[in-house]
C-alpha cells in the first residue's frame, strides 16, 4: 500500500482542528465492492503503520480468489522536532502520515470468502486499530 501522495502543494501543513471532522460520514457508509466490511464507530485519526499492520493480518488469511479493498488513505503529514532541540528554528520534519476517519466510515472491504472466515479476520485486524469498529455484512 502506498504511504503518502505523489505530489503535494505544500510539504508541511498546519495542525488540523479535529473538531470539524467529528460529524458523521455520509458517502462511504455502506460496503460497495466487498461483501463484508469493517466500519468505524467513532471519529479519530489513524496512522499508516496501524493500517498496514491490520492489512497484513487480513491478507494472511485470504485465499487466492478473495479480494481486499482499503477504503482510506493517509494524506495528512504530521511533523515532529527531534529530541533535545531548543525552541524556535522553524517547523520540524515529517515524522508520519495520518488519515482522519469520520464516524461510520468504511475502512476495509473483503469479498470471496465465507462469513465465518471474514468475521475471524476482521476481528483479528480490529485489535491493531486505535478506534472502535464493527463488522458489516452486505445484504442483497
């Protein structure tokens, strides 16, 4: 999975006010591609390392004919100054990338496996994420 965008207008951004992102997701609320999905129950931020760790746990259990979709992308850089550096002297370097999640947003989608196996894999990947999530089954 790609960690960050190809080109940005500005390399370092201002700190984002998370107060405006607390509202409920309206577009990416139901699974579109897959049969089973992982939906977040609270808004928050998630790092690339956490997404990658949960992706690996799901990918290990998938078969040859099953497919995984990742519906979020880390597009916000977070800067940090090194330890024991004095005040001033400009903004720090980019330390990691985050994605902001709204309440009800879909994180992962899976298709091509049974419900029992999908539930097992998504429950395993839940533990790697810092927010509360639930499993959704697509009803035809």
